[in-house]
C-alpha cells in the first residue's frame, strides 16, 4: 500500500511548468516527490477485512500527472 503525505507550504508550483495544468505535489513514503493531477477521480476500494463480506468504498484517488501531460517525456531521467 502506498501512503502519500501532501507537501504544504513548500514553494512548489501548483501547476505544471510546461502544460500549466493544476497539480498537487506530494511525497511518497520513500520521500520522493510526486506530481499528481489536482482533480481527483472517484474509484472503488474493496475492504476485505471480513473476507466473507467484502465492502466497496467509493473514494477520491489521484493519478500521476505524467500519465496525461503532453510534455511528460521532457521530464524523464536519461533524456538525451
């Protein structure tokens, strides 16, 4: 399971510097910065605490901004 901590007051821009889309900056549990699309998507998470009675929970989730930024390749490491 990945757990993210939002970075507040860190001076990071709240929009992508290339496509200008709204974003949220967070840190992963490994301490690496991640850029996410600011608009959450509704998804269903399955709680299997009781395996005989799984429960679906609707929650907001965020996707990596690199999944839809038209300039994502410019940010990849090792770009010639």
